[in-house]
DNA sequence: CTCTACGAACTA
DNA sequence: TAGTTCGTAGAG
């Protein structure tokens, strides 16, 4: 009984051992059959996607060379999609792999350098990340892949990570480096921009100041108009009255009576000036500036007048002076110092302050134009606002220098 | 250095 | 024996 029990136990053990052995054999056979499907070789790891692939793509250059795809059979290489990714880079016994099968690891085989010339490496730091890994890897793969004389042949080496992971590995670091390195041009640009903004701010302040002066002048003129005429007041004479010099008109060149010199020259100038046009193709657009350029449109020449509005004899006439109107020019002592009094000679009779409002306004407006120009809101080019091109955007003007002889294209807005 | 072309080994 | 594909020479 005992013996039979032992026999049974032995039999069970045998059976389990046999089962185990059988399973192992089966497994081995399975693996063998699996291995027999995909053969390993110097060029095939037998495990990658390319190795498992059994059909040619029929579209790559190597396939198109094949006779079965109607090719001339000159290149005689395996379909690109079937070239092993792992072993393509490995060489045996110092013999490098087929150039068409070598890969730098960053670009697809056969498309390595021709589209990415190494010359870009020194163009800019921004491009380096394209090139450094490429060059470095290429050298590395060549050295490691080739067996040196006397050393055992290299049979295999760890494959480089595939393209996407290499880019993810390299790119963030490079981008960080790039972001950390200061850009010289950017720094210069920032400084320049700061300077320009400062200058603009100063110019804006000055423009505000000029606008204030503009309104001040208008207030003075308005106050002056309220003065009562004094008939007994001495009729003003021209400033040159007290000299023996003979006066010649700057416009016509004729000798003129000093008493009416200002009156004559103003009218003479207006006569010549109105014969000429100074225009631009564009109207003036200046923020916050009241009454600056004439800007009357001439449909014939399709231009806008670019004289100061207050000085444009072509498009505006001096207002008719009524009999009871007072001159009203603020009187000064020692040339500049205001006395607080006004000239109370009837406007029609005053020779000393002829057109004083117009010239004062022109003086202020001229200063405003200069400020506007420095702010950069449409800058008139040329000698002055009367001949320039305020607010122009790329258009051509009729140009300076068209003033008649004698007038010299001058614009009188000097101190009174 | 890349690419093309081709001899030749290998395989079915 | 035809088809496949590896390794290399040589042109550019």
C-alpha cells in the first residue's frame, strides 16, 4: 500500500515535470518560429517596425528604381520604409554602412544634409540648435560605428532616440538659452524708443504751451478790439521814420515812402504771393492744433494749400477795417517790455502797427508748426510751413522755391 | 561629403 | 534562375 502511494506521488511529480518541460519546449518552439519569420542580420534587428514590414511602399526612390515598379534597377536598394532603423547605422568590421542607409539620427536617411546646409550654423545663435546636434551626431555615429584597427569589431550600439524625442530633448534647452541671451538689437531699439518717447513728451508739452500762447494772443486781440479810438492820438508812423535811409520794397524792389512802408510791403507781398500756389496732395491732420495751415483744396492741381492760414493771401483776404476800429496793438517799452497799454489810433490810420494781429498770429503759428514737426505729426519739409507739406503721408509736394523773385519765398513772422 | 551606379552575395 | 539588397567605386 505504502509503495503504491509512493509510486503515485512519483508519477504526479513526473507528470508535473513533464508538463513544465512540454510548456518550455512549446515556448521555445514558438520563439523559434517567431524568429524564423523575421530574420536578423547585419542590417536587420528583426524587431523594429521596418524589419517587421513585409511589403515595399512602391513610392520611395528605391522602390521606384525596382523592376517590379517599372524602374531601371540601377540603385538596387531596399524600400526606404523597410530599412532597419536600429542597424542601419551600425557597421561591421570597420565597413561603413551604405550611404543611403546611414542616418545622422536627426533627419530621415537620404535626406540629411542637402536640405540643411551646415553654413547656417554661424548665421545666428537662433539657428544653432538645428545644426549642432546634426554635426555632433554625425561625427559621433561615424566614430562609434567604425571599428578602429586592432579593436574588436563593433556589432551594435544603442540606437539614438528617434527624431521627435531628440527634438524634445534639445529644443527646450536651446529655447531657454536663446531667451536668456540678450538681443543687442533689441536693447538698442529699446533705448532708441525711450529717447524718442522722451522727446515726444517734451514736444507735446511744448505744443501745449504753444496752444496756450495761441489762445493768449487771441484774448489779447479780443481785448484790443474793445479799446476806444482816440482821435487826438498821434498817427503812428513807420518804425523807420526816424532814419534817413531810403526804403525799398522787398517784393517789388521799388523805393517806397517810409511812412507807408509796412502797408506797401504787406500789400505788395500779398500780390506776388497770391500768384503762386504751394500745395500738397494731402490735407493736414494735426491733433489738437487749431488753425494752422490754409488747406484750401485746389481741384485743378488736386492739392491742398500749405501756407500758414493767417499768411495766405491766395485764399483769404484781410478783413475790411471799419472806420471806428482801433489799432489795439499792445504797446512796448524798450522793444520787448509790455506797458499794458494799447495803441488807440484808428486802425485805418495806423502805419506803425499795420497788420499786427496777422503777424503775431503767424509768429505763434510758425512756432507751433516747428513743435508739431518735432512731435512727428506730419512734418512739413522744406524751408517753412508756407512752402512745406504738413500732414503729408508719402505724397509729393509742389516743392519750395516757387516764390517770385523779390519775395524770395520768405515768410515774415519775425518779432514785431 | 553626397549621390548614383553597379558588381556580387544571398535567397526563394 | 530571377529577384533582392549589400558594399563600394567614382563622379560631382
